[in-house]
C-alpha cells in the first residue's frame, strides 16, 4: 500500500465518527482490534520500561563501573528522556499509527530516512526482547536453586550462569510468542495484571529497603573505588538508567489498538516514563542504602537480588523476587508486542521481505501472527550468543540501548528541522477525540526538541564507545569490545543491501 507522506502536520478531524476513521486520512484501514483503554495503554509503555526487570538486571553493572555515585546518572537520564518523550507525545497525537518511530520519521523527513529509522528500531527491539528474557537468571536461581538447570554457578557472567540464562530465556520466549498469537485482549489482560503486580511489588520493595537502610544517602557521592573518577563513573553508570528508561514510545506503537489514541497515547507516554523513572530511582537508592555491604563484591555480581534477600530475609525476599519474575515475563511480552507492531507497520507498506505474510492480521484475534513468530525466533537466535560467552550479556544489553537511542534521534532530528523551518507550528484547530486541542509544546517546542536531540546523540556515542574495561574485561575478545559498533554497522549495511536489491528488482513505495 502506498500513501502520500504529508508535507506538513495536517489538522485532524474533531472526533472520528467510526473507530477506524482516524486511520483513513493516512490511507490505512482498521485491521487491529481497537480495544485498549487508558490503563492498558499506560501498561504497554510501563511494561516495556519495566523498572523491576531492568533495575534487577543492570544494577550490578552500574555499581561495578560507577560505584554508588552511579545513582546520580539516574535523574540526568530521566530528565533527558522526558524531553524526548515530550516530543513523542506531540507526534503520538498527530500520527496515531502503529510502527510509531518508522511512521513519525518517514512523515517528518523522507521515506528512505524513515525506513532506516524503522529498520534500526525493529532490530533493536528484537535485541531488547532477548536481553529482557535473559533477566530471569538474575532472580529465578535466588528464589530456588532448582532453577539453575546447568552447572552450579548462577552468576550471569559465569559460563554456567550464561548458559542457564539462555535456557530460561528460551522457555519464556516460547510462552510470550504464544500469547502474541492468541488474542490482543488476552495480551492486554496479562499486561495490565502484570503491570499492577509490578507497581505494587516495586513500591513494597522501595518501602522495605528504605526502612532497612544501613547508611545515609551521602554514600551516593562516592565512586566506590571505581577508578574512573566521578565523571567517568557517571558516564558508565548511566548504562543502567539508559537501559531502564527506553520503550515509553510503546503507547504510540499501540495507537491503532487504543481507544481515543490522540488523547490517550500522549498522556500515557509521559505518565509511563514518569512513573517508571520515579520508582526506578527509588529502587536504586534503596538498594544502595540497604545493601549489607558495599565492599564484599556481591553487590557487583548479584545486584539487587542480593540486597533484597539479604536485607529482607529469605522468605520475604523470595516472595518479592517472584513478583520480579512476573515483571520480567510481562516486560518480555510487551517488548515483543512492540516489535511485532513495527514489523506489521513496515510490512503493510510493502517495505520488508515477505511483506504480504508479515502484514496479515488474523481477523478473529486481531493479531499479526507472522511478526510474533519472526521476533520470537530471532530473539532465541540471539540468546545463542550467551552459550558462546558470558560476556555476551552486556554486549546484547548495550547494543539494544544504542539502537533505540539512535532510532529516537532519527525522529527528534527531523522534527527539529521541521520546527525550525516553521512546518511544525502549534495548530490550535487540531483537536483530539474529545474536541480538545492536541498535546503541544507550543513555544517551548524548539528548545526542548534541540536539547532532546543533543542528549540522544550524546548518549548514543557514550553507550556505543568501545570501552575495553566494560565490554572485554577479561581481554582477548575484541569482537565483544566492538560488538555494538559492529552489530549496528551490520544492521545498516543489511538494510542498505536490501533496499538496493529491491530498487533494482521492484520499485520500493515512495512513502509510508
């Protein structure tokens, strides 16, 4: 299907008469089932971020390379991501279409540039699916040693721990793939229940850790002997916060399945990030204050799982870790769902191999089945890297962050250019489904957009920088040190090769 990309942000109809009419102006028909309400939309963004999953997974990394001072990277990253989210909220109101990053970038710049943004984003999302599934290794063996199916050392960076992580992750991906095939209502119920359990669990963990503190917040001003200085510790320590606070755009990805998307998606994008940012920061702070020891080495290996079980006791600790398992499962499901919608959106425009199959929606379930299977299989293939080396864990985790940050910048960049050219001015006549003006940054649009772009580019370079001490601490594995750069380069080259092949065999559509 070919649709002409607008030359400007067009005024939207005051209130769609039919559920699918908001898609008609973009040249699409309603195929996905529009059944998600406000809380379900919030859950889509919050579960992708999943503070319990990501904090438990990457706390040890932040502490290892940053020491306690890595906490201060959290508010810095949150502030930067809120600026990006504000820009995305504007776009979600104007373009309530699945495949948000791809659609937004294509309509703000050129179809070719938007295609690469979507390509990088969907590959990054598939990597995130694999990375999220690996997080089970951080919490399941501490709950019960029987979950350590291979060997005796459950540490994620040990050979047996890495292998076991891949096995547990594969089982989880099979289950999430099945859910992504069954029905979007089933998926929504699981998502909402899981997010509710995660929020309750996160609040309980925060309260219990803060009431079991062994030290004062002043400890967050120490590097803990990281040896990189305060600035270096913050740069590397930002990995944890950067990994946590991605995926808030998922509310935009689910726009075609959301009721009143022009009004709902902008709010849930901001609220999901704000809630996750607040809870995650308190979790990190609570972990630092309640840890039995900051110097025995366990905090840098077992992370938050060690803090919870040691400070709160095995009984309470294991119950709370069980809640984390639920959060990890729901997060993996949410990320896989977002990747499916991106594949569906690009395939619907005939822009991917096997587009006819990938764009097919089951009329009974309202789910694109083929994308779910593709994402699930490719994520399992990525898990095989964990069998090869335990260093793959950090390489996979960092790679997905970099790719999403770059894709985000491929939206905020063209948006800033459009603003500076006067093509994205506030439109008072544009309204949402209730007749109220669309979300807009107004006169603050240019400065917020500019800082958001600079922040995104800076973090992309910071995260991708091939630090040997971070990515290849044991030495001898140069490919892990350069894994992020190599993987991103390969992704771009593969995309360029495919577009070249298609341009010679059959013309690509001129627009999304």
